């Protein structure tokens, strides 16, 4: 047993202070007017790092293109902070962050190094996407109202009809609209900005076994973070907004300040040090990218990993990433999905069958002898998508073979997402020009997955072996029964290969 635990809170090596002058914020970490790369260093010492208690904390400031915080004013009154999508829509309601991941989406890439070597031990690209899906499948609505709210400002399904965890900043002036006149130094006050706190979900920093920081082992750690660009972090409330007077958020961005990496170091006894094993297993994952270009599409990878636990495929429209007009955290099954099969070395395994969606969005059904109807004319539209098996297999891939004990992904969630897709077309809805259409707050967290653990910790060997996903859908088909804005668009596949990696903290050799 450790003798004691020592708390630590370290700033980045390249930290920059934030200041405000003439209502313009400068300094801090930012992809627009600051440093977008953050580096933390934990020095070498004969102590053990307990990764179960490791958090990234700080404050985030949401600013307009002018550099001034996004606040209420006499011109943009708080009275307009409502669910109205008409001509009273304000910038602080129009601009939103991820439903599922909140402020976690500010991190694009994480990689961890030993201070003894520049070789990356653990690297996670496109970090927020998998984290978003996992959180959506492990938190229910009540969780999003309590726990994630105070940690990383995520709203879950509560983001609609209005995001109560908005990007609205405190107005610190002493004028008639000043909400926090107690901050006498205004925007230069150390407490200005929205606080956040969350864990870094990486293989090495979210490990069950403590990490030895001694010179004979890792010799200290370097934690490197790369920030997400502002167009990938924010999204507009509607795909096609109304003509409100103050809804323009083009060019707005975020600034991160007062960053700290906090946690506890265990002070081991001599016996603890003698018993410490340099070998450990890491719950790793890595990201591969492909695309879906046609209604019949095959996506093939060679993962080259010896112990693959599952494969999680997420699908985004080709213009969905880094686009404020769409929510980058809206993960849907391929448009008009009819069926799919997943192969290993051109053989269907472990599922020796084709997974079919019956009915699907391309199915036309006669109603009591009347003309055939399709998904665009059915209420509820989710009733025209028989994807229960897809949902079952996908959540098992995300949750290591288990079904969700609780989650935010329901049939209502999918109904709202499908409806929002059709409503991207203003002509389809018949909405007036003063109304926003295509609600980006109605999002899903679905995809296509394959689990190899069977809930028993099993894995499969993909060294020099191919994974293939063959999809039949309505992607890029131009079919008139599908949402107009999506039917002629290809899709990007973000695949996450979840695997077990062996790591030796003395030789710094990682084997996948």
C-alpha cells in the first residue's frame, strides 16, 4: 500500500496569460489568435501516477470575430434568450457546442511521450468523435443534467429546444446589462471564463495500473494536446438560419486559459517498488479513415493489430466536418441504409450473415390500397427504419460486448435526427424565410459496429488480415425519397479500431 498520495496541479510548459483591452481578448491557447498546441510535463520521480484521478481543468472564453466575449448587451438583450428560431434569434443562441462531448471537443489530437524518448507511446487522432459516441451511450438525460454539466458543459438531448449550457459569456460591466458587476476587474478577472474539467481518455492516461515515473521506467511524461479548429468545435443552431438581426457568428472562436493538469501521485513503499511490474496491458484504439461514395460501397482496412476487441464505424457527410452549418457530433447510419456485411479476409465472420434494415428509408409501402408512401411521408419516420439489429450490434462494439445500462440514444433521438435531415430543405417544410430549418441540435450517435469480445474479453488477430465493410444504401444516389440536401453527397467513414496493446514501461516498447 502507498505511504500517501500527493496532489499536483501543473500548468502547460508554454502557458500564456489572457488579458482584455478595449473589449478584445488576447493571449491564451487558441487556433485563431494564440497557440493551438499545449504541452504538459510531469517530471521523473520515484512515484506512481494514478491515472484514475487525472483531470484537465481550465476556463474557456467564447469570443466573437472581433475578439470580444460573446455576451448580452443592450443590442442583444437577455430577453431574446429563448427557443425562438425567428427574427429574434441571437448569436449566443445560434452558436452551440457538441451535445455529447461539450468542451471535450476542443481537443483534436492527444499524444503522450516519455521524457526519455521522443517516440509517441499513446496517440489518439480525431479524439472527440469516439469520446462523444461513448458518452452518448453511457449517459442518460438525467446524467447530462447533473454530472457532465459541471465538468465539460455538455447538454445531451437537453440541447434542444434550447441549449441551457450555451456559449453565452458573463457581462462584467457595471452598466444596465451587467450580470456580474462583482468582477471589478471585468474581463481581466481571473474568474472570468467558463470553468471545465474532464479526463483525458487515452490508452496510457486512463489505465487501471499506476504509471511508474522513475528514471528506470518512464522517466517522466510529456502530454501533448492539439486544439480543434473553431469550425469543428462550433455549429450553428440551424442548417439554414432565419434572418435575425444578431445571429451572425461567422469568425467567432474560443480561447482557453488557466489550464492545469491535475491529479495525485502515490508515494510507494520499498515493497511496492520491488513488486512493480514494468509490463502492462493498455485499452488502446486508433483511427482509420475511408469513405462511402456510392449506393454499393466496400471499405477495406488492414488494421495490423494482434488483439482487436471491436471496430466502430462512424459516418459523416463529406461536408460535415469543420462546417458550422452542420453539427460535427451528429453520427448517423449511412443514408438510406439497406444492408451491410463485415468480412475478415473476404469471409463473413464472426457474423456469417448479412445485416438487413427492413423496412428502410428507400422502402415504398402501399397504405390500404392507396398510392405507395415513403419515409418522407410517414409519421413517425423512425417507424420506416427497422435498424434494431444495427443498434444492438453497434452499442456492443462501443461498450466491449455489453448492452447499454443507460444511454441518451432512443427511438425519439433517431426520429428527431431523421426529421432534421428532411427539414434542411426549406421548400420541403414550407417554412418562412424568417424561420430557421434543419435543427442541428437534434442529433444521433449511431453507426455500424462489430464486436469481437462477445462480452467475455475475447479478441481477434488482424495482423496482415483485411477488414471489409460492404454497405448497400442510398448514399450519393440522388433518390428523391431521401433528404434533398444529403441524397447526392458522399460520406466520410471514421473508423476506430479498439484493441489491447502490450506496453513495457522500462523499454518503452509498445506492441499492438
